[in-house]
């Protein structure tokens, strides 16, 4: 089974289709390869595709006029995403889609996929359910940015990124700018808080590596509210 066929069979949206319909979807898919840093879809562009991530990783970015970035969504293999114009004709992309590393995507234009979704109520229901979950996730994300301290957000991010390797030195992987974009702040604040956590004995950090030294205490910071 090809990569695209495998992901289609496992997709909540396309997995409800019969095997022949999925095989036709696989044949009609537009395969594109993006290198790290390449744009899949620029901000403001009318982009009426739905795509499936076959390999790699993608993040959706919002950028301020001052050049600050906020990562509002991260996509991994098997995930589906769609341009705003896929549902609302001529609607511009509300964010920039960028490959985080070499990435394969499989795209279908609105004109091809819309009749299939309209014909199969199960697939449309699953897509609608997925959209509702994204809206709920967006609400949680905005609440986190509005009401939770930056230090708490940073602690949660460190646990997400490095929690499975607590006690071991691992490559930081993310730049200060990328960390800042993940939690909605400035790189200078991330730098200051990382060294504050290090001074408190919760992490050890070098220019290229990081170690979670006290996972339990870092989790306490991640649960803090207010302030």
C-alpha cells in the first residue's frame, strides 16, 4: 500500500469511503515536496485546496507588522488541513503555512473534492467534526495566551518538547524565535525565563542542549494560574 493510500484509509474523513473511492482519491492527489522553510500557502492568498500531510511537519503562522510570529497550529503526518477558500469562495488565507522540515503533502482542489464530500454525508460529517475540534482547540489556545503567565506556557512547552527525555541532555532543536512563536511572546522573554528556570534548578541549559533536571517542579510551574 502506498503512503497516500495508507493515510487515506486511516483518515477519519476519508476512511469512511469505500476502497475504490479512496483509490481514486490517491490517483487524483497532487503530490508536492517542500523543503524546510518553504511556504505551502502564503498569508492572504486565495488558496482553495485541502491537503493531507504525508511526511514531515508543517506549522501555521500568524505574523505581526513588527515581524513577531505566533505558531497557531502544528501539523504532523496524517493530518488534514484546508485553505479558507476551500469552503468560502475567494476567502484569503488567514495564516502562513510553512514546512518545518522536508515535507510531503497531497493536495486536492475544491472543484474536485467538494462534489465527493457533498455526495457522501459520512465524510462531510467527519470533516465538520474535525473543524469543530479545531475551533475548540483555537479557543483553548487563545484562553491560554490571554490568561496564563508566560512562564507557565514556557514550562508546558518544555514538558511537551523534552518531557520524555527528562534527566538527559538533548539537542534544543528549537531556536529562541521558534519557542517564542509557540507560546506567543518575544525571544528576549523566552531567553530570560529559560535562565530563570535554570537558576531555580528546574532545567540545565547550554547554547545547544537542554536537560529537564526536576520534572516534578517543572510540572508545578506548568500548572500555575494567574500572575
